[in-house]
């Protein structure tokens, strides 16, 4: 009788309101920061001057390592890697008896890459504010970075809690490398990286909210957190946005832009990795483990 009652409680547990509210606020903040990034760097003359300076510096830098960088970027962020990521994420979900979780996690990747494409081609435009602007067209947000960030976020969703920090560590190396390389090889600007990382994080938050409403999420009592903690994860990407804008102001006052591209690439990689840590903090109080294995894989 006790076993039957416990199983029934696990299957029909109500959607946790705390994590849902926290994720809703975080998703909204990601959307606001995404728009703020566009307005500060793309729709702003000073922001365009900075990013064009970094782009020009990247194009004029020594090109000896460019073939290797481009080759690595195509391999680790191409269509083959995208299909592999979808298969791996869904397989892990099935192996953990969470088919719906696997589908939702794979959907995070598809929605992030597709969303970046739609935003770049149909929603956002790059106004011609700088007469000396480098001709590259609108590249906001980056599809390559959206894929890299969303792939790691999807792996975080389908993996046990104890594995997630390692995924952020090792996945952060890949994400940071992809983000920095896209800037180094002059494929993307700093704002493209920040925008795509925020897009992927926002979609991840919405995905977990959907799982919560589908009764696939619980909150272990020992990991309940205050609603205000949603501000800490959001502060990570927001801080990099502020640092990047401060970098804009200081750079515009200086005629020396020799280190613009390397600094922009470093900021891009750091911002993308910060989003992964933000996701890790957001999911700390959320249990996505299969029913009956809560003690082993508490999230």
C-alpha cells in the first residue's frame, strides 16, 4: 500500500511553482538582454564602430593559422556535428527512460539553431550607421554559437545532476573555442556571440518550464532556493554585456586597436561559457531524473 501511494505521488506530483517562476523570469531576462545586445552593438553607432574595428583587425591579422581554425570550426559546428548532437541527446534520454526529456532536449538544439537563423534573416537588421562600416551584412545572432551552446545545454538537461558540472567544464572548452574562433576568423562579431548564447539559454528555460507543466520536474526539499536566486544566473551574462559595453566606451577613446580582435574573441568565449554556468545554477533546484531514481540522480 505504501509503495503504491508513493509511486502515485511521484507520477502525479504538481508542477513546482518555484522553478517555473524562476525560469520564466530568467527566460524574460534573456529576451531583454538579447534585445539590449542588439540595440547597444548593432543599432548603435559606437557599438558598430567597435565591432567593425574588431572585424577589420581580425581580417588584417596574420592568416597562417586561419586554415586550421576554419577547418576545426566547420567540423565542430557543422551539420554532421548537429545531427550527432541530436542523436546523442535523444539516446541519453531514452537510456534514462525519459523519452520526452530526450525529445525536449533535442528540441532545444533545433529551436536555438532555427531561431538564430530566423532572427538573423527575418527579424533583426543591421542599419548602416557607420560610413566606414565593414561590409558583412547582418550576422546577429550567430548560428554556430547557438548550436554549440544549445548542444551543451541539451546534454545538461538529459544528464544526471552529478555529471552536469563536468559537462559545463568540458563543454565550456568547446563552446568557448567555437565562440572565440568565429570572432577570430571574422565570421561573427562579439554581439553575435552574446545574442546567440542568450537565445539558447532562454529557449532552455522555456523547455524546462514545459517539462514542469508536464509533471516531469520536481524540487527536492534539500535544494529549494529562494525566488531571488534567478537574478544570480541572469547576472552572469548581463555582467559580460556590461563589460563588453565598457570595453566599447574605452576603445572609442583610443586610436590603438591592435588588440581589439583578440580582446573581442576573449570576451566572446567568456560570455558563452558564462551562459553555461548560468544554466547550471538555474537547474540546481530542478530534478529531471526518472521516477524511482530520485535519490541516485537528484538534480
